[in-house]
C-alpha cells in the first residue's frame, strides 16, 4: 500500500469526507471522517497523511481541553497540521435560585 503515489491517496481520502450537523453547541456543519480514520492503520505513511487532514480543523469545547492537550502534546507533527481551531467555552448551568439571585442583583444595579 505504501507504493501508491501520494496524489492517488489524497484523491481517495477526499471522497471519504462528509458534512455532518454538530448539535453540541448549536447547528454547525462540521467535516467528519469516519472512514478516513480507519485508513491511518494501513501504514505509517497513511497515518501521517490522515493526520494532516484530520487535525487540519478542530472543533473543541473547553470541557475537552485535557484530551486535546494529550493528543497534541505527544506529536509535534500534529501541531503543524492544525490550521483552524474552533473553540467554545462551556459555562456551568445556572440553577433556578442562582439565576434569580443574578437577575435580582442586576435589578438592584439598574434601580440604584
């Protein structure tokens, strides 16, 4: 498999990408590659090419920072692949009483 020219492999992998709705943070189209990741197991050359495409764009939530650090800290090659990082800060949810206190403090500020 390593004898295939790089251009042919790149053409093959371009057909494995598809658009998917990512509903974690709202409706956002995200490129996903379920079949592409499987090709990384074929050979070291394929792994490098797959990582170039896979790590080109990352959609990251603040709750995933630890995993992101582990993945990118191990291989500097992956760091050079990253072109776009879509980062979303995830805040803790307010309970009803916390929300009421927050709104109450805003009312006091505007009335005072």
